[in-house]
C-alpha cells in the first residue's frame, strides 16, 4: 500500500520542491539572510559579506532571486551608478523559514567537529 503511494509520488509537485528551486545553491540563502539582517545592501557590500564569491556568480544569484520576486533591485540614475538590493514582501514572507533554520542550527550545533 505505501509502496504504491511512493511509486506514484512526484517530489517535483511539492511545495518543498518549489521552495528549494527558488533558494537552492551555495549563496542564495546567505544573500537573503544578509538582506533580512541589513535591509538594504549594495552589490559590493554583499560581495564583502559573502567573501569568496565572484562578481559573475553574485550577479547571477541576484538576477535569479529578482526573477523569483524574492528581492527588489533599485537602480539610481547617477554617476557612478548606484544599485541597492532589498527583500520584497514575498522575500520577507520567507524569512520566518530561514529564521527557523537559524534557530535549529543554534540549538543543534555540535561544535566538536570544529576542533582539530
């Protein structure tokens, strides 16, 4: 009985799969967390926050998050150009989930793997 259910199940049809498709990858959740923490952030500030990320990778991640309507890109017509990123209302609604991940991590962290 359970076997038939599993054979007919399609993970890609789940809300979990959809959410992962929006935030999966090495940097997207960190970008969202940074925007939650600091609200409005410029490209170079994000780059410093993430440390080891190329301009191309950061730009690509930001474009994907913007296309998913999780962040807002605001461009100011000035010289030099100024662009800021912030969470959209849709992105803010995801912060409860990310916050719970943080809480779980703090409560379940095993620091023994950090010592050499």
